[in-house]
């Protein structure tokens, strides 16, 4: 695999981790205020959508080959976005729950 494909894979995985965290934060607010059945079905569909979408795009980039560094970049993107959201939103008083 060439260096450009590896860099594209790393960049995509990091950005997909960011995308996953943002959509997860939005879906938690929507899904978890309903009945248990809708929570389970919604969570299942959410996970299936993200796994399929990630692998479809990864298929276009590097023929769907998953390396450990792509998974680590995905997790790193998620963690960075989670911490940024947590620290940025805590600075504004109108985001706090009353």
C-alpha cells in the first residue's frame, strides 16, 4: 500500500471518528427518550449504518483493508472530539442543565 493511500486512510478514519461522535451525541438525545424497544432498534440501526458506511468508504480508499492504525485513528478521532465537546461546552453557561 502506498504512502498516499495510508495517509488518506488515516485521515478518513480520524474524520470518521469525529463524525461518529457528533452523530452519537445527537442520536443519544433522540433515541433514549423513548420506549425500550425503540431504544434497542434505534441503537442496532445506528451501529449497522455506521459500520456499513465506514466499510463502504474504506472499500473505495484501500479495497476495504482494515489495519490496526486505522482503527486507532478512528478511536482517536472519537476521543478528541468527545473531549473537545466536553471542554468547550462546559465553558458556556447556557449549555448547562438547570
